[in-house]
C-alpha cells in the first residue's frame, strides 16, 4: 500500500487534505478535513497538517473495521491531535487541564 499526499484546499474554517492510496487492487482518493481552530488550540503549524492526516488515514486503513476504511471523507478530531503530539513529543503530557478533564495519564 502506498499513501500519497496530493494537496489541500482551504474551505471556510478548515483545511481539506487530499490523499491518494494505491494498492495492487485499486487506487482510491480520500479527503481528510482539519478544522482551523484545532491548529490554533494545539499550537500546531500548518506543516503539521499533512502528517496528522496521514496518521489518521493510515489508522483507518489498518483498522479492524473494513467499512470504516471505505469512507472517503474523514475528519481530524481531538484524539488525532493528542496522538500526534504524543508521538512528536513523547516526553510531554498533553492533558487538557482541569477544565477539560485533567491530565489523561491519571484517569
């Protein structure tokens, strides 16, 4: 399987990333939507967008649920951002603070 970033479009308050997945059986296009506010809230740069989208799509494609891998449109959620930040900075804790449920390591 080969996953290739094709490009992005700015749509209202989000970025829409286009990705192509090539397998021996088929070539498919996917769109991964990332709300602009998520970049600001997590202090991400726009350059982080394709990497988070790649990780999200890869998780879907390798998931146990074959029907989820058939969805051509995916969205980036808080879980995706948290996992990306944990991968990028494994020594840090990215709990959301008391207002959002506290440090997740203690829950």
